[in-house]
C-alpha cells in the first residue's frame, strides 16, 4: 500500500503538511535517498579502515499519473501542484480553461511538499522541484512520469492515511480523436512522447544542515518524438524540414469531453524537426521524427498544456 500527497509550499523548504485532501492518484512510486559518503584515510598503526562520514543531501521520488482533467472546465486538475513545481505557471480562466505555461524562475520558482506513505513508513519531502515526461499512444490512457527532488529527511513511523484523490471518479481519456497536426498536416501517428527536460540541480549552502539550501531548476530543453506514416513528400517532407531547421506548429488533444480535455501544443508554432529515420509498423512505412520545442525570442512559450 502507498499514498502520495502533494501541496504547494508558501516558503521554499518549509513543510506545508499536505493532507488527505492533497492526495494524488498515481502508480509505480519509487524513492531514492541522495546521500554522500566521506572516506577517512588517516594513517594508523594497525589494519582496518576508519568509519566513513555519511549523511543525506536529498530525496528523489518518481511516480506515474494519468493525464486527465478535473471534470470541470476552468477548475485546476489534481495534477496542478505537480505542473507548478516543474516551473509551469498556472493560469485559470473561470469556467473555461486552466493553462500551464513554462517559466524561467530559479530561486523564486514554486515548490511542493510531498508526503510518501508506504505501509507504515512516511517520508516527508519538502522543497521538491522536478520534471516529467508524457507518453501518449493510440487507444491508450495518457501517462505522465514525474520525478521530483527535495531536501533530505529520513523516514518516520506513521500509519498510512485514508485518502481519496479529488479526481478519483474522473476517468482518464484515451488518446483518440486527437486532432493531431504538424505543420498544418493531419499526420497519422501511433504515439507522441514529450520530455519537459528540466535541469534540476542542488544549490550548496553551508547554513543548511544537509549542505543543500535548495533544489533549483536552472534550464529546460523540451523535446518530443512522433512516428507518422510516410506520405507523399508534396504533403509533408520531414527531411526537408529537418535540413532547413524549419519551425512548425504541432498540436494534439487528449480527450473530447469538456472538463477532461488537455491540448498539448507548440504555442509559438516553433517545433523544430530533427533528423527523421525510416521504420516499419505493421508493414507500413513510417518515420520516427524527433522534435525540439524551441522558445521564441520572448521566451517561455515553447509548449503549453491547456485543460478545457
């Protein structure tokens, strides 16, 4: 048994105590302690090795969630705090939509406290910031794979809580009727993958007990990949687009019901095509096409996740 709760912090690294109301429906949780071991190699007049100095610097936690909305257009999904802790700004248009756009904040970026209950052990991880990947495949439920790193704390004994995620009754949509298009062409693809590509680093601070003051996001390189069926070059020529480093529009929508739709798109129409490779799918000629979502000169507009 396992439960994960997450809540936006008011002050970085100060535990905001996420409760049952902040539960996240997720799967495949994994936790890893980031530790440091300092060897001691002093000369002594006997055999044996002096004990090392060991301490924790941080905690990394990863898990998978379904890609789905809140069920009500203009109401943030339960995934909202996770998007925000990955340097995405949340913008709510009441009754209409909730948008998540990249930002370039560092020390002022939002963070979350995550509580991870596994049976009767509890990790309280404050100061979490992270990144994610999105996996979409035809006729399957969309998945987001999250990875967060926060300040070190050891586990404590605590009874697992009873928690029902707010969006538990909302069924995730399958990836179909997606209105997928690239460079204004309705290409036939089987899958779309996206890697937000945040660079999460530790900020050393001798005033902190663990020697780490913050975990910060210092850069971002958002990439993706599609696998379209090959069509006439006059319809779309991926190799030509790659050779010219042409920026194109890319858009896909997961879900068709209001309140449970998410449009993923290159907001500034500057998805840059990478070098395509030919392949095979059920004896159909396809191409594997990498994509880089590049910001415009204004910045922070390379991709948007829009829930409607």
